[in-house]
């Protein structure tokens, strides 16, 4: 059997098992070793993606597929996971909480996310989602002595279990009414019967409801603000990036592959989810005083824009979604890297937006970077965050969804307020208590790189990144 197409997953799986044993024997003394080894494994897995056969097709009897779409998704996921491990080094070490099991959990979650983006059957879809989710529940409650972290983990577990049950019920309905777990077989069943079968229609709805929870789309977003606020900042950064990319790309594959003949049915669901996510994410963030809760609503808002590309469908829509998620993770990770540097003079983390007052005078570089990320998330030109929004709107208009694009633009205008509010607090308010000295040169370098990528200089990447996303989207069809 040719194992080359799943070499990245093998590297991470075997590596995580070995590091688990290292963590068991060395305890907290092995935290640094496990962290840097995990980062090395993720980078090696990313490099192997370049040599992965992108046209290997179906694997293991149609359970997985090796294509450019999945390879690009894995690359984004692995890099996000590596950044989350780097962030934890300076976050937990000072609190004596940086256990060696933290990077191992992230590696296992990365394997689950890899399966998600390559799944072509209902079984592998569910296995990937649950492997990622089980690790995520532990990560959310990682700070066992922190009540907020414990609460975040409990809420995530309870609501996640409910969403998994809903998804599993949808899977059972689809299997029961089609007699197959393969995406191709489900598509053939929908082509024969359409949405006239109530069983198939309900299966479609429950499956998409479970996926909506994983991407924090309205109305399954309720866990996001509490979990993002309570979880440790490196974990929140991971939740806002890699799992969201995996779930969105899984949704694209499910909708444009197994549910393609039922496009009129799932488009109605996605249009509602897109608009509801955009407007709730924009309006609910207005009264937030905690920067992590604000970024949680920002993630809900941005998922809505990505779903507009999914509604458009076709190669152009799928490419727009890929482009959007690639730029989104850079903006989001950059923002959370800045949030991690929000510490008082004693080194304790602070998250209140008021503490950013006058930051431009006390920490001008940090203020400039955070302002760049905020304005780019708002989609304001000439920052690079404007371009992916333009792409999803163009894809929607090209398919005749002009009103959807108009409402999306309106949501962009409404949501710009709370991003601009952060900039106003940093540049126009009187200075608050100054932050302590930032630690971690590597984190500072990551902030600088992310800020450059989402600045106007990012437009130099439009051609190369567009070619990659177009090629990856084309592999779906």
C-alpha cells in the first residue's frame, strides 16, 4: 500500500505517540523539548506536503482523498498549530503550567484536522471532527486552577457533545436513506431523489448544523465568546484559526461534493448562516469590554463572509473561500499575538480594552501592529484584508447573488465600528497604566511578519496566492 499521500499524518501521529511517552517520563521538565520537537514535526509535515501526490485520488477504499485542496488546508493548519505552540512557551512558563502534554494535544488535534480536510466519507468526517474536538476540550480547560478556563472547557464539552450528537444523527439519516457512507454515493442518491425525500433533507440539515457549530456560525455560535475568553490565549488563538479552517474547508467539500445535487437546499441554509453570522458578529461586539470576547465575535463575523464564497459555489467560490481563510488566519493570529503581550508590570495578563488606552504613546510598535490587524480584519483598503472580502463578493455577484453581496458590504460597514474603536482607544485616549516589558523575540518576529503580510505589501501575494487557491479549488471539480 502506498502511504506517501498520508505521510504528514503519519509523521504527526507517530511523533505525538513518542512525545507522549517523553512527557510521561520527564513531566514538566520535558515541556521545552516536547514543544520544540512538536514544532519541528509540524514543519517537517508541512514540507512533505510539497512532495505529496496531489493527484493520488481516493485512498483506503474511498475514505480519504489526496488532492491540492486538502494539501493547502493542511499547510495552513500545521502552521497555525506551530504558532500556537510558540505562543504557549512564554504564556505558561511564567505560571509554571507549561506541561509537556500541551504540544502533544495540539499534534493530535492537527491529525484530526488533517483527516477533516481530506475526508470523503461520513465515517472519516466524524472521526476527524471528534479527534480534533476531544483534544480541544482538554486544551480549553488546560489551566486547571483557573475557574474561567475550567468553565470554558465544560461549556465547550457540553455544547460540543450536543453538536456531535446532532451531526451523528444527520450522518445516520444519510446512511439510512442512501445505503452508503461515501460522498459520491450520497451525491448519486441526491441526484436520483433530490430533496423530495424527507429523510435525506433532514440528514442534510443535521449534518450542516453540526458543521456550523464547529465554525461558530449563527445560530450555533453561543459557545464561542465564553470559550475564547476563558481559554488560555495561545489556545484561543488556535481555536480561532486552525479548527476554523478545517471545519470551513470540510464544509466546502461536503457541500460541493456529497451535497452538490441538493445545492438549492443547502444554499438556503448557508445564506441564512452567512448573513446572520455577519450581522450578529458585527452588532454583538459593540458592547464588549474584553478584547478576547471581541475577537470571538470578529471570528463569527468573518466566518459569515467566508460562507458567502461557499454560497457562490463553483471553482471561483471555493477559491475565494480558500483565499479568505488563508488571509484570515494571518490577521487573527497576529491579533492574538498582540493580545498575549498585554500584561501589567507584574507580568499578569490583562484583557480589558480600556488597558489599551494611549498604547500608541507607551508601546508604539505594538499599537501599530494591533491597529494593522484590526483595520485589516475590518476589510478597510489599502490593507490586505480588503482583498479576500472583495473576492467573495465578486464570486457571489458572478453567480447572481447580488443582494447577498450588498448585505455583506453593509455588514462590513457596521462591523468596522468596533475595529475602529480599538484604534481610537490606542491612539486618541489618555495613556493608561503602562504594560510590562514584552517577552519573546520569536513572538515579536511573528507579529512583525504577520503585520507585513496584511499591510499593503500583502498585495504582492495576490498573484501567487491566487494561483495556489485556484489550483486547489479546481481539484474539487
